């Protein structure tokens, strides 16, 4: 293993800050597609032939795959097979963000359903 010294810590800190600012710039850029975040989770950005249901199912499947991959790489790290903690944390964070996005979509769908059901006929 490498020794931890001040220059290594500062270099890692600067790398993290640069990545953070790049992510913030990417998040601030206007999306041309309202489903751009969801499209990046799956393999396609447009709705497939199945429509909304198939798109939602595909996104949920992809989030599930990301969580399974994160669990697998975490277990690999715990067994000592992988030594790249940055890759492990990145995969776990991607899975977490995907899951949080899925929860937000679910909450919006439930809210829309409740609004529709409370409308007078």
C-alpha cells in the first residue's frame, strides 16, 4: 500500500473538487430531453414500442442492475479482490442516485394519481 502523506491527500482532494465542479456544471446544463436523466440510466433515450410502461420497467430494471453491481463490487472489495476504493464508492453512489431518482419518480406519479382521483367529475 502507499503511504499517506500531505501531498497525496491534497492531490486527492483537488481531484475530488475538480470532479465535483464538473458534475455540478453537467447538472446545471439544460437538458433538451425532460427524461434525459432517466435515459442515461437505461440504454435508450426514446420511448420504446411498449410506451410508458415499458420505459418505466426498463428504468427500474436498470436501477436494479446498478444496485446488484454495486453490491457485487462492494463484496469483492470486502473480500480483498478489488483494491480500488474509488471505483467501489463511485458504483455505490451511482446506484444510490438511481434509486433516489426512482423514488422521486414514484412520488410524482403517486401525487399525480391522487390529484386525478380527487378531481370532480
